[in-house]
C-alpha cells in the first residue's frame, strides 16, 4: 500500500514539475584537456553577493565526478534555436558530445560559442539532494550575447514570450 502511494506521489510530482518552465543549460568541465558537458534544466541563480549559482546533477553523472576533481564548471545558457545542442548534450557520450560543436576554453572551461549566456564558476560546495547532487558555484566570469532563451516546459522545448 505504501509503495503504491509513493508511486502515485512520484507521478503527481512529475506532472507538477512538467508544468514549471525551466531554462536549458549545458554544464561543462575539462578532463585533462578534453571537454565534457551535459544538458541541465535544474539550474538557477542563488546569490548576488557573492554571485553564485546552483546546478543539480544526477549522482551517476560522469560530469559530477569531473567537477569533484576539477572544481570548475561552465554554465552555457542556451538560446531559442539551440534544441539540437540541448538534445546532443543530453545523451551519454562524454567528450564525443562535442563533435562538430564550436567551443573554446574560457577560464580553462569549455564554452559553447553560440550560447547567448555564459558563466564560468568555481565549485563552492556539493550538497546531497536525493538522487541528485546540488553543485554550488561561485561565478568568476559572466557574459551575455542576448536573445530569446531556450526553455523546457510540458516536456517540450520552447522560449519565453513577454506578455503585452
């Protein structure tokens, strides 16, 4: 009975969360000169003083292991029209995800050149959060190129439209 109630709660929780629009980002790190990255929608700003963000990574994520050793990561905030990049970085594959992707090292972190938002971060802390680990990052560099964001809502990619 308890197991069935838990499954019902998880299904209801999943539906509620599908109704929350989230930004789509690619979190990146270096591994001995090789770039790695993964698509993340669990990303948000945390603090202005000092500038901090947080991202959540699955405990089994290869990228999480890299962050624990490099203590640096990038947040590439994707823009409208970058759905293909979001899908490519969501699959398994480590450095192979960067095949055909324009990127450069910025603060020794892989930066996707066409992403309209960029944050270079140093790890401040790791916090357990169920089946994920929350990575707190101190922002050491930030740049924006503008443009409409890529969002994820109701299990579909889209963008934000301002109300008149």
